[in-house]
């Protein structure tokens, strides 16, 4: 209904202002001309339905319905040319029925009135018997034949009765509500599809989060183990400078069976400590004890 309201404001606001300025009694002034007309039995707008081709024609040319957009576009321009005071609010082409057709809703504007507004909505001023006969039945039909013949090489058949319809306030409101419901239904379908897509993305994202949580948990366990090893090694670091001397003493002085095995065990502990400190041969990376063992094996220290 907003499109019709916009036409009312554009076409009648100046006349409404002029009318209200002349009124000395406040109760005779009109606040909103659209609402004023809606409270009367007067028609607020006029609907014109333009259809080219009958059911039989479109059964034979069903695949060419799309070309009717251009035909109806040209006919709409012709209608505005023939009826400049029929101010079009909206025009919609329907392809969902047997024959494609166009609904045109407009406001007929009458001018030069003495009582009331000088410019007001007036179907009788625009759609006179002459206009109905010469324009809607003759000129528009000739134009429709011209465009249909150019595209389909066929003319429009003679029509027995017109489909012009005057919209009352109730009818217009019902029509607009039906359009609104249809649009809301379409929007609902689109939103439901969006929800399905979002739920799928949510499921995929949750799966990735669960995988990351597992990786983080494994990393924390490994880090905890490394910290325990580091703490264990650091507790023996104060004795590290003494272990080489002690080993030399055991190798040189002898004294009991298996001293070389003990020496090797001591070197192994000392070497691991040096590697976890990152000081072995200038290295700054942490290596595993097996590497330390392999690296220290075969090294000898002089007897003192």
C-alpha cells in the first residue's frame, strides 16, 4: 500500500495544503488525504489487467513466455503516454498462470475541481467512456498486436469483455496482504535453507575444535613430562662438575670389579645433564639421552 500512498502524497499534497489554508474552521481541514479517501466509499485506485494471448496460444508457445517481459514493458509505456493522469503505483507481470499477464495499479488524478481539493482522485475524470473505448480497447490492442506479431508472428484475438477493475479500500488491502504473505513465505524458505547451511558449518567447526582440543591435551601431557625430566636433571646439576673427576679416579685407581661399567654410567648421567643444559659442543637444542650416550661413548679423560 506504500506505493499508492507515495502517489497520493506526490499528486495531492500541494492541493491539500492549498485547501487547508482556505479553511477557517479547524474541523474542516484534512490531515492526510489518503486516510481521508479510505474512510469514504470512493475508489482509491484502479487496476488494469493486460493479457496477450489465450490459454491455447500459450500451450503452443509455452517456452517463449519470457519474451512477454519486453512486450508488457512497451505496453506500460504506451499506457502512460495515452493516460498521463493515470499515475501508476506499481506493475507486476505474472507467469504462474495459464497465460502471462500484467497487473497495473494506478491512481486516476482529476483536476480543476471547485468544491474540495482542486486536484483529487477521480476515476470518472480519467476513465471516460471515450478513453475506455479508444484507448484501452483500440489503441492498446493495436499496440499489443504490433509487439506480438513482431515476436510471435501472430496477432491478439478479439476480446469480448474487459478486465478493468476498481479497487476499494478493503480489496486493495487484501491484495497487498496477499502479496506480503507470499513474500514472507519465500523469505521463510530462504531462511530455512540458510539455517541448514549454518548448522552444517557449525558441525564441521565443532569437529575441528574437538580435534584441536585433543592435540592440545596431548601437547600438555608431553610438556608436563618434559618439565619433570628437566626438574630431575636440574636437581643433579650441582654435582655435574665432580662426576668427570670421580670417574677418572675410579678408572685409574681401580679398587673394585666393574669400575669401568660404573664410570660409563656416570659419564652417561653427566652427558645427559650437559645436553639438557644445551652446552654440549656449543649446541643450543635439546636432544635425547640416546644421542648423548652415542656421542659420549669412547671419550676418555686423562688420569690425575
